[in-house]
C-alpha cells in the first residue's frame, strides 16, 4: 500500500505543489486547465478538452506561448493539425469549429475560477516582503509597487523601478525620503501624509530601515538606509546630526558644547566628518558610504586637504 487512499497522506504530498490542474465547464464542454503561469500576460497558460475534428474524436490542446495563441489537434496520440494567431478568437476562427462560441471563453481565461486561480497563484508565489537581494528582480519589485504604492501615488511601476534602481546603483546607501520620491511627482504636488505612510510601509517591506536620528517635532526630514546592516549608516547620520551638520528645521545651529564658541562652520563640518569617519564601525566600506554623502559637493583636493588623507 502506497498510502494514496489516505487523505492525510495525499494532503502532505500536495503541500509543496504550487499548482493543481482543475476543470471548468463552458458550452457543455469540460475544459481541463493544465497550467496557469505566475505572470500577468498569460504566457505559459495551457488548457484542453475533447471534441470532434473531421468526424473523429480529438484532443484540442490550447496554449499561449511566445505571445501567440496556439491550438493543436491530436488524434490517437498524434498531432494532425495546428493553428496559431495573435488572439484567441482569431485562432479559433481558423479551426472552423465551435463557431457559436467565443474563442477567449474556449481557452478558459475569463472564467471566474480561472481568474481566481491566477490571482491566488500570483499572490502565493510573491511574499509581501522582500530583501535587498530581490531588488534586481523586476517582477518582484513591480509586485511590491502594486501591493503598496499603486493606489496612493501617480506614475507607474516602470517609473518606480527606475527610481529605485538609481538608489540601488548610487554609492551612498542613505536617502532623505522626500527628496528621493520627488521625481515621482510634478513640481506643484504637495505630498500628503497618506502618501508618505504608503512610502514608509513600502520601504520597510523591501528591506530598508528608517535611520532618522531625531523626532518629527525637530524636523520633517526623514533618512532611510538600504544597507543590509544599517548600523554604520545609523552611526553616520547620528554623528552628523549631533555635531550640527544636518541642516534641519530646528537644528540649523551647532548644538555640541565643544563648538559653542566656534564661528567658522566650515571647520566644524570637517571636524564632524572626521569624527564620523573615525567612529564608523564598518571599516573602509563604511567610510566610503559617509564620504559619498558629501563628496559631490567638494573637490578631490578639498577632501584630501581637510581630511588629511
């Protein structure tokens, strides 16, 4: 006995199977849904049913592949005819069969159960969160956009993916959220709290961390890190803030008592930056992240001279 009579054993064997074929009924025809893909363009979808072709009982095999709708007719295990076209209706017109039926219905794509299975499979394959390693997977990131941002922001998933890639490819792992998302909106748009909350939820879902070193009553600036280990970025932002370099709404002056009598803010900046470099626990890679925050605003000679490197 192999255990196939045991419902518990059957369920255990099916636990890791992400798709189980099923049947639907249309026009008094039982259609066997053999494959549902994990995408939104139906590429890889396959279904079949039995029907007579040239007076012989045949298997009608339908699939979507390479952007084409295909119908293959089998008799006694051999393919006797094949049709292809760019739509379900046009390919069924070629067969001269079931002329009173809609081709898209015969494929089964629009059936409520099939649509439900599409949605169920898609959501099951994609988690509601992802890691930084998934950022290169465009399909996962587009799903994240649809899950968290599509209802709240203008633009589309292509624009979102380009903006995210820009952050992924830049040297600094730190962004200020409002500056970062500005390209998503026109110049006159004022980001409301609902939109901002959606961005925060999305950033957390894709593996980012809020590293803002102050409360919102101090400033509405908000810093986020995409580093796998954000400890170095947290240290960097905290040091820059505590030494008065971050130009926030209520923190535009120097707070550190050590600089109380200092009038040369340029010297304060270089001192603060050196302190941040020395305090960073991540070695050279951490120092590179700090320098990348400000390097665009200074020449190579200035950095060499003032940091004494």
